[in-house]
C-alpha cells in the first residue's frame, strides 16, 4: 500500500500512469479512478417484491408463535412480565420508562415514515408527475 506522498512520487517517476489525472483524485492511500460520468442500474423489482412478501408473511405467522410460546413452553420461559388483563410483574420504576421509550420509538417511527413520504412527494413533483 502506498501513501499519497509515495503515489505522487510514483506518478512523477512514471511507474504509475493515470490519464487524465486531477490532484483531487489522489487520496491518502489510493487514487480515485473514474471510468465515466454515467452508470447503468439494473433493477429486478419482481424478485425483491416476492422475497419481501414471503418474509412479511412468515413474520406475521411467527408473531403469534413467539407470543404464545411463553404459555406453551412455560418450563423453558418465565411467564409474561406485562399483561393487559392482569397486574404487571414489572415494578413501576421500570414500567414507566419502558412505556415512555415505547411511545418515543413509535413517534420516531412515524416521524421517519413522514420524512420518507415527504421525500417521495418531492421526487414526484420534481419529475413533473402531479398525480397525488
């Protein structure tokens, strides 16, 4: 591995040749090479949509299994700590921060969703597609 000083020295000695070369291309231990100003992206949305759908279905099936596994195999797991119908087994000094952080996580998730939604709307308006 060469340092930027060694790279510049090798370029001057012509043991390394880069054409065209701009000084900004030389980094601390590399040279940024640019093949062109354009690139091609191949996307296969059908496959990714199918895989995402399968994972979502499996996750939806797995949620009740995880929830009820506590009741089914109670010899392996402790009983549920939080219940809507019974008194919670968690002390209030831990339950209140847990509830606050759960609410904060939910609000943060909504914020991220709205930011992404706004970004997509801006992209659509910039393309001139006023369908929404």
